[in-house]
C-alpha cells in the first residue's frame, strides 16, 4: 500500500497541531501532538470550562463596541437578520448582538456555560447545544457568524465548512481574540499578570493538561482561513476596546482563564500560582479605584 501524501495545508488541517512559541531569541515551534479529526475528543475542553460560568461572565470583557460597525458594512446589511455566535459560552459575546441584529443564536457544547447564558436570556436571543462543526442550523440562514475568543478550541476546516454552509452568499465569518492581559494603568500590574501567566502555563504543561486538549494556535487563524478555500476574501482588522477595573477585577480576569481553573481543580493553591502576589500588587497600584483599561482585539474576517 502506498503511503498517503498530504499537502502542507491538508496535513495541517487534518491533524491537530498545538503550537507554542518559546520565548527564546530564536523562536521555535513545539508540536505537542497529532490527532486525526475523526478521533478528536473534546471532553477535556468541555471539562475545562465547566463550573465557573457566573464568574466567567462577570469578569471577561464583552465584545468590542465597534465590532458591528466593522462587520455589518462588509456583510452589506445595516441590521443583520440573524447572527450566529459559535462557542458562545455564557452569552457574553452573544448579548452584544441583541441591539444590532433582529435575531441572535448562540451555539455551545458546554452545558454549564450555556445554562448561564440561558439564565440571563434576551428577547431576541436563543441558545442551542452544538459544536462549531455541527450546529444543526439550516443552510444560508445567517448574515454573520462569529467566534469570540473560541476559534482556537475548534477544528479549523470543519468549522470553516460549517460556517460557510450556514452563511448566505456575501455573509461574513469573524473570529476575534483579545490580546492578554489588558493594558491597565499600571505597568507593574501588567508585568506581574504576565509572570503569573507564564508560571501557570508551565505548570499546565508539567501536569500534562495541554496534551489532552485539542487546540490550534491563534496566530495561525488567518493563514488557515486563507488556505481553506471557504472564503472569497480574508483579512485581519484591529480594534481597541475600552474597559475598566480595579484590583478585584484583574485578579478575577486571571481566575477566569481556563488553564488557571484547570490547575485549581487539580488541587494547586492560589499561592502555587502566585495569585496572592498579583492581588497584592494590584491592591497597591489601584487601591479602591477602577481605572480605565484598553484591550487590543484581533478580528479575522472571511467573506463567503
């Protein structure tokens, strides 16, 4: 039997490659595992985001204010009939569209997150259990499909195929991600947050958590969209989102991260993760104030 030969993109698409850039001077890619799409098991991902829906919804940033102003003209509609939000989680990103679209549908496989979204509700919002590659929605039903901070948890080719199936011709697919952490008014807080992140990521690898998680690197989103053949036009746009928060909020944002929650579920303490250091630094910097924050947002856009 002749061996199967894949093109570079076909290889990339069929096999899940978790890439992490090292912080050495000459960055190199670490390929942690390969797994065919047929065998992908998302149960570890669902477990990662189970049990803290209320905290997640309270601490995470909402969609950038200018998102609809960016996407609606590209989709050639002033008010979309239907927006579909894939990986909607607690509905934080879904609720943004309630005032911009006639109808919004949030899709998520994690029961506890989706139940949090349903509890908050919304007059023109509905939620359904499903995956990005299997929504159960009808063909060409949507004007805009979004993935808010979620595309890296989704198998790319099947997600793009499903998104273009449910999009009308000329409809827009948009995956957007925040750069972490936000820019607060204190460089000391931002620095300690980054150091706590690096520590937690290392602990995550040491405890074998990353090996169980199908995920795809965020910097590769645009190239995979371009190479998928699903979109006539692909580009990246940058937005800024204004937010605000004090000491409790920045610690809460850190505690909303899935990798932090996974480590705490394993029995590690906040002291092990140096959260006490972040809390003390933030308290000293902010006191009781709630200074303005800025989030940088990368929006990857594809037109069907």
